C-alpha cells in the first residue's frame, strides 16, 4: 500500500501486490491458461471452471466465474445497480486438474518424453500424466482472437492501392476562401531591422 501511495496512485487503481518470496514461488507449473480445473477449497468448492490467466509471481490463477467479488462502481447503463462482479485470484494449491476421461480431480505426474519428428529429429519435452498411469493430459490449444469483427468495415486491398489523388499545379491546394479564413489579420507582424 505504501509503495502505491508513494507513487501517487490510488489503491483502487493499482491494487496491492501480493508479495511471494522467490524461494516460495512454484517453479514447475502443471496448470496453464485454458485448462479445465476443479476448485477444491474456498467458497466455490467442488465446482469446475476454465483457467483465464496464471500469475507465476504470486502463485495464483484466475478461474472463469469463480471467487467473484463485488466492486462498487458509478452507475452505468450496463450496470444499473452500480455493482461490478470481478473474479479474484485463487491460490495454485486450491485447484486440481481434471482426469481427461472421468472429469474428476486428479493428481499429476510430469515426465519427459522423446518424440521423433518427420524429418528425423528427436525432440524431448515435459508432459503431464495422471499419477500412476499412462494417461496423458494434453495441454489446451491457445485461443487467438484473429478476427476482431471490424473486418467488414475495412478497405479492400484493391481499393487501397488505387490512386485517388491527382495533383493539379494550376490551382491552389485549398480554395481561396479557406486560405483567407486561415490567415489571422490580427497577428503581429515581425519587423526586421535590416
């Protein structure tokens, strides 16, 4: 709080940073963004949700629709009562990955496996397995928002390349009325003493 106040920011704008000593930070994360997890502690115990983001500095993650807190904001058309619900971070130890077949919370084993590519190269990578079995828990595919919805309003490539301005040196670039309007008659003129 004091670090935020010294910078002149309100604690509402920049919330307190939950400090975790580097020796206490989790080094090997088994949960990544997009995973389906079960919350095993807290007010949303025994519920399932998708991980929205992961904060490795504070050992926390945000699960979509879980651990909602109320925040009072000015009334708006979208929020007529002035209460905004925000997802708060959940500690890493309070969630568990789901078994890919039974969708039950399960413990995880990390193993290094070697895979041969088509060109003959051998690549080794860490993979998540259900503890004590050979069932692999695949990592979710990343969701990219390539289509913003504004593409229907963008200019076509052919229209961009078309030349629409043809300069004509016989006429001034602006109409003479606009040039007169832009000139300030009351501007002080500098007098040179040459």
